C-alpha cells in the first residue's frame, strides 16, 4: 500500500519533470505537442497523488489548496 510519503515523493518527481521543460520557455512549450502532453501527464500525476493523500495529512496541512490542485490536475 502506498503511503503519503510515497505520494509526496511522486509529486516532487512530477514537479522536477515539469521544470525540465518549463525552464525552456513558452515558445518551446507551444511548439511541441509532445512536451505539452508530457507536462499534462505530470500535472495529472500530481492531482492523482493529492487525491489519494490521507485525510489526516490534508487536515494537518489545510493551508495547501488540495481541492484546487486535484481539480486542476485532473482536467
């Protein structure tokens, strides 16, 4: 069974992957459908990991907009 720590690690890894291409700029992003798909997939991964977090963790860190992240990640 995956733990909250596993899911937090997944989120950090997804952010690292997004940053690889986000740093290249908007022009590169807009010109390459593969990069767009890559980033969307990692955003989905972030949303899914947040959705799977325990209620205890979400309550303990209520300052994080969990529902917004989940909604945006699952679009």
